[in-house]
């Protein structure tokens, strides 16, 4: 577990920076660009993400899984890496043609789409899946830290008013490109000089495509909300309200996603060795830690929304409060999907189950969006996202519990949910009459954290005990 803890620490550092950056830039951009400007970026970003995910054929996850399979043999690791990078080269050429074809067909925000090609190119050349596969997260994390710092400097240096939306788009996309180029400086630790290798291209593309199909469905229901809001309402402000709510709720979720990123290569390696019992133990442990964090974070977001948005984004973004309250349950549902899908079904190559779950969620999301957005706008999109995320998790667990013993998981989930609900009720009672200022949010966090951990302490919770042991050990060192 030593390498898992170390990689989790690296990823946690990155997630802290990921948390810190939006906390600084979001209120600035909300006031400088306004709802229409931030909404235009959200639309361009969502379209680019849809195109990128479709074109990439799931080759990132395929790559880190294949590397995890062969990482104990350096010759096979080298050959596998350059073979998959060769496949990415072809995908990049085809993807570029598709991207600009779609941009011309859309006919709107063309200049922003051209600038945002740096985002697409950055993903085409990405090599950090190698570091994930060998469980050496340090270099991937350092790359992402550079990305965030570059973007922040660019935003505060060059984005001054609504006319600077193009500069904002450039720094968001360009930071991804430059950071992924930086990751190449450490490749010689694992692979030899570059070479093109197309001998197994067909099998790699098929393997990536099979893994990609669930990802496409996932992308559809994660990204199509913003696209459909703009298409149906024609109001980029509504896109912005929804986008900010999703971003804010995703901030705490990112802490839990770290665990899935770290655990998948380890589970894939154990699967290749046939260690089924070890997989059950690893997955059970990861699942309990994940829901221990997810439940209070979910209710915490609901509790702080009404006191956060007025001072954080400004009165123009007041509708975002409702969206945050509605969409917060995805913290728990996406956490559950991360345990089953990102950690287990991906690692054990059970793509069919992932496909069923994601396709069910995507279809449900699109249908619900079409029904709800015309009447409820961005709130309807938020409802659709929560329902589709729940469907995705439900389908996966229907199959998961037939294969793996998650020792005591359901009992722990119910316990954490009840503790977090009590936490929310007490936060509301204590702070309901307080003003919407930063100090109120600070009080809410302190009160909520104390109540939740105190309840877990009274129940002699094992996850809390382990966290306290880690803190004690760290302090003693």
C-alpha cells in the first residue's frame, strides 16, 4: 500500500491546487466576463470536449491499463508505449480534420474554436498515461501543477474585460498543450528513443474503442447538458449558471476521484496476477474511504450554497444557488461509479458492463434534458444530470455485487449518509440567519466538520481511526 499512499499524496497535492485555482479565478472571471462571456467559454469548452472524447477513442485509459499489465517487463513496456503513441499520432491527424470540419459546420464562435485547438492538440500529444500505468504519479502531477500556474498567470495578466474572452480561451487551452509537452522531459526514465510502430495498430484501436464506448456515453451525459441548454434556450447566461454549479460541486468530488486514478493500475496489476481476494480487499477499503468523504461533501455543498454565491460570484449569479442544491447528489453518485467503473470494471476489462451503465445514463440524460430544459432551463439540466448519474451507478452495482465482496460497505454507506444528514441539519440551524459573507462559510465548514467527525468518533468509525493514525504518524515524523 506504500506506493498507493505516495501516489495518493501526489494527486492530493494537485487536487488542492485544482481547488485553490478556481477559488481565485472564478469570482474574477464572473465579474470581468459576466454570465454571457463565461457562458460562451463553457459552450466552446463543452463542444471541444465532446469532439475530443469521441475522437480519442478512449486511448488514454486503454494506454494506462496496458502499461499496468506489462510494467514488470521493461522491453514490453517500451514497445507498448511507442505502439500506442503511434496510434495516437494517427488519431491526432484524423481528429484535427474532424474538429475543424465541425467548427465550420457550427458557424458560431469560430475564432474561439480556432484558438481552442490548443486544447485538442494538447490531448492528442498527452503521454502522462504512462506515468499513471507505472504508478509514478509525480511527473503527471507536476505537469498539471504547471498547467494551473500558467493558466492563472495568463488570466490575471491578460483577461481584463469582456473583450478578452479570446485571451481566456487561449490560456485555458494553451496551458494544457504546454503542460503536456513538459511531461515529455521525464520519458527517458521508462522508454528509449522514439519510434513509429504500427504493427498492432488494428488491435490497439479496437481495444481502445471498446474501452472508449462507455467513455463516449459518459461524455454525452456530462457535456451535452451545456450544449443542449444553449441550443434550446439560446441563452449563454443559463449555460454559465449551470456550468458554475457543476464546477463548484465538482471541486470536492475531485478529492475522491484521486483515489480512482491511483487504484485502477494497482487493481489491473492484481487482476493480471489472478489475485481476486486482494482485489476485494483493495476495493472494499477504497470504497469505504470514498463514501466516508463523499457524504459530508455532498451535504456540505448544499449547506453552503446560499451563503457562498452572493459574495463569491456576485448577485448576477444568484440562480447558481438553486443549481448547486439540485446537482450536489452527483458527489455521491459519481463517487459510487468511480469505485465500480473507474477502479474495477476498467481494470478487469469488463467494458460491456460499463457500456450498459453509461449508455443507459446518456440516453436518460438526453431525453430528460429535452423534456425539462424547455420548462425549467438550467435547473432541468441539473435534475437530468443527477438522475442519469444515479442510473449509471445503479446499473454498475447491479453487476458489481455479483462479482466482488465489498465487506461491510452498505452498512458504512448508510452510517455516513445519516451522519452527514445530521451535520447538514445542524449547519442550517446554526447559520440560517447569518449574512452571506466569507465568515459565514468558514463557520459552516468548521461546524460541519466538527459535527461529522464527532459523530464518526462516537460510532468508533474505522476510517476516521486510520486517518487519525496517518495524521499522528505524519506529525511525529
